[in-house]
């Protein structure tokens, strides 16, 4: 995990996440039997977390848990 990575703004984070998704998709298409063993670092990437938090806090649907977003 890259603990020195800065926390990006949402626009930058979304762009970085799209890059990551595009790379993973291309690798999967190039080698359908490939195993992605080291995804742990991606889960804790600040850009992934910023985008995930944004999506969770915008979630508005009946029966979904209620999340209160706070910006400290």
C-alpha cells in the first residue's frame, strides 16, 4: 500500500479510478485466464476510497442504509 499517496479531489480520483478500471479490463481481455492476485493495494488506494465514499454518500434508494456524510 502506498501510504504516501495524497488524497485527491473527487474529479482527480474519478479520473484515476477510470484509468485503473481501463487497465484491469484490458488485461482481462488480453489474458482471460489471468489471475489478479494483488488487488489489495487497489482497494486501499486513496482515489478508490474517495470515489467509493462519494458513491455511498450519494446513495438514495428505498430500503438502503442511510449514510450521513460529514466533511471534517
